[in-house]
């Protein structure tokens, strides 16, 4: 992996010592430790942002809606008719 960008940050002496200790335990550099931890936390934050959480009641309502047979509404039927008309002309 080619690394060309830099990220500088300021932290307390205690935080720096903590990172150094953890990196030493892992047998890697502080930079590698921080990069790995930051990437893992970033991936978790993104995944959490993409996840949908429902209450028990909302989940049951959603499941019930999925169990119902699909019935297109009038707007969808009109859109499909317009699409079919365009396809026939093409």
C-alpha cells in the first residue's frame, strides 16, 4: 500500500503513552497501530450509519407488510403504462 497522505494530530502525553504501549504489545509501530485502529473504527462508524434499527413494533409491522401480496398503486400502474408505451414506440 503506497502511503502518500499525512494526518497529523495532537494528543496528551498519557494518550501517546497508551498508544505506544498498545503498539508495543502488538509488535507494530505506533503509526501502524493508529492507522489500523482508526480504519477499524471508521468502518464500524460507516456500518452503523448504514444499518437500520427498528423497534420491536416497527419490525413486526414491517414483517407483516412484507408478508402481504404486492399490489401496485395507481401511480405505479400509470408509470408502467407510460414505460410500455415508450418501449413500443422505440
